[in-house]
């Protein structure tokens, strides 16, 4: 009878999903987020936001982590919004949709 390999498990209960437009500078943002979190998932889709009829390519970037400070994530999302020159940026924090909108 073979010995079972020993292993550990981690539960990462907090999730953050950033909805990033595929504009200039977006890949730098992706690389920055990857450096903060060990792993991410990316899903590409067409988005029809802000009443536009023509789709814009978006990427949903999802990370999971053990601890999230909501205020810091929202402030970071606002920095991303500015870097990508967007009027708004959407993200989900633990299944709550948050819109960061230029004042």
C-alpha cells in the first residue's frame, strides 16, 4: 500500500474582480496586480457600458486572497481608473458591485 502524500489546503474567502477596459496601459495594470497576488484568472468579454452601442473589449481580472481592506482596494481601483483614463471603473468585492466614478 502506497503512502499518501501529505498536503495542506488554503481557503481564500475574499475575492476581488476588476473589470478592465482593453485600453493602452491595461497590460501594465495586469502585471502589477499579478505581482501583488500569486495567481489570477482572466476572462475577456465585450462590454456595453455608459450607454454605448459599440462594444469595448474588457477583461475581468479575478483574484482571491485571505484578507481584503475594502477602502484600500477602492482607492487602488481609482488609481487604475486614472491610469487608464476612464470615467468609471467597475469592480466586485465579495460579490458586491462597486463603481468608482470620476467626480
